[in-house]
C-alpha cells in the first residue's frame, strides 16, 4: 500500500468514526401506527427526496410527540413520555440515552391513540375579509401548521384549503385509519356532524325540495363529507389524519367524490411525482348547487338555517383545484360540477372558460371522464380565466400553463 493510499484510508476511517452512519427512513416502510407527530428542524417532518425517503446524518434530531392523547410507546423506553427527542444512530436506529435503554428501531415508535390535531384562527385574512384558519399540531406550546383554510365564519363554509404538493406526495404512508371529522369550535352551536349524516342531510334537503327528495338523496347518491385537501395529499399519518376537519370539508355528491374528483386527486399526485413539480394547491368551492323542488322550481341547497334564519353550510356548485408552481410561475385550474342531476347541456352552460383539458392531448395524464354526470362534469381553465369567475384566490403571477 502506498503512502497516499494509507493516508486516504486513514482519512476515511476518521470520517467514519466522527460521523458514523446516516439514517434513511421511508414513508412506505418505517412509519408505525398510530404514528406520533414528528418535528424536524422546527417543521413537521417531510421526505427529503421524491421517493418518500427521509435522509438524515448521524446525530440529527427528531422530536416525537403524542402530547394530549398519551405517551410514546416503544419496547426500549425506560419510562413513559408524551414528547421526546431521538437522534440518528444509523439506518433506521435512533438513540436517546436517558429515555431508551439501547438504540431503538424507528418503526416501533407509536402513540396509545392518534395525536390530536387542532385548528388555530389566525389574524391573517383571505378572500372577502374571511379569516385564515390553520390546521396542525401543538407540540410543547409551539403550533406546527399543515395547511390553511380560508373559512367563511358567517356562512359556515370552507372557501378553499391551501397546502403544498411535491413529488414525494405520491408515496404517502398507507393504511391509515380514517378518524371522524372534527369541528373544533369553528361551528359554534351548528350540529355539523348530524347535518352531514344520512338522516341529517336528507331532512335538510327535504325541507327545500319537499316530496321530490326521494329522487335526489338515495341509497347510491347522497352528500358525502368532501375533503378539500385530500387525506392522501399528506405523506405521513399525522398529516393525513389532520385533513378530517370541517374547515377542510364541504357537502359533495358521493358519485363525484369517488368519481372524477378522486381521479383528479390521484392523477395529479402521480403527475406531480413524475414531472417533479413543487406546487402550491388551492382546493376550494364556489357557487350553489340547485335542485328542482316538488313544484319544479329551482332552489339553492344548504344544510341548515342559523339562528337568524339565514341559510348556512351551502352545497357548492363547483369544486376546484388551482395548481401553481411558483418557481416557473405556471398554473392551471381544474373544476368539477357538484350536481349529478344536471343534463350535459345544462352542465355545458355552466362551464365558465374555454376547456383546455378537452382541446388536444395537452393533458394525457388526466384520466377523468368529463361528460359523466354521475362522476361529475369537469373542465379546466387558465388561472386568469378562472379568476374572471371565481374571485377567491390571493394575487400571484402566472406566466405559463401548468401541463
Ligand atoms: C424494526 O421493526 C420492524 C417492525 O416490527 C421490523 O419489520 C424490522 O425488521 C425491525 N428492524 C430491525 C433492524 O430490527
């Protein structure tokens, strides 16, 4: 061995001793359930590459929290703690010499119960002076947001949810149990759980359409709790669960929910993964769905009348998803009609822009069925066309079409 080779080997050894091993966790492999909330560098944990890997150096720190619903469980824990930090020891092994009796397998960190997500009303305003409500987790008195909702507090209606979608989102953690939706003091005395239930919504719509109700709310077609930010728009369990919040929800016909809207969510996640986009998404609602009442007159749909007898919790006519890539300033708006009882001719009258998704094959990745009433009629617009009809979005510059 030459001197140079020896010196090189020595340097390699020294580096190894100082820095030890790196850690790599993957969203599909290493995350237990119920997963604690995980904080890294003062932010909720997110993957570091497009394949759902979280790469860390030896000694890098994660904070785990089950605060509010119990303690962190692990076979190596010497005692119970609601919040603890662990440091990367190599591979998927982590240590904390005070709390754990030996380096611990990351996959085995769990909570007794899923940690509790909360909403936080901010001082920031969005469209029409409505407040922005953040949804996320509190850990040791610090609040960590996952997404924000522009929420109409008088009408009890979610205008839009804003969050990010990155290439790693296609590799979300699977098999997460769906929690119940929470209202979390954003709905006051309004019985929102009941109003979305089968009996509650049927009663509410029946008050508006009378005996025509059995044509509309049936075993196969009814109003579901339509997520704005989808459950699997977040890569880890704590994010997926936090979408079950009524400030992120609107009444959505179930055929549309499981049809073209779901197709859009899935296709978009996969496309963002393949194309490598870093996007901001605004998923929202606009307009009022209508049905004919028993004497054939069109009526607006709401789920409740408030104490001043004003209609609240509207059934929106449109669900939309505006996707924006800030680095290239590219954007697009996808829109679906939330009413299976319109004919294709009636629906076409409601398309409020030139439908770019129908034109040529500019969107080969999009597999929705735009002319299917049950799956929901759909179309898409440039962001500037979209803004001419829907006034919700905050200002941002769009110079190109996101395809
Ligand atoms: C860690 O725990 C998981 C889940 O029980 C198991 O599949 C895996 O083999 C364990 N890894 C090690 C290094 O013990």
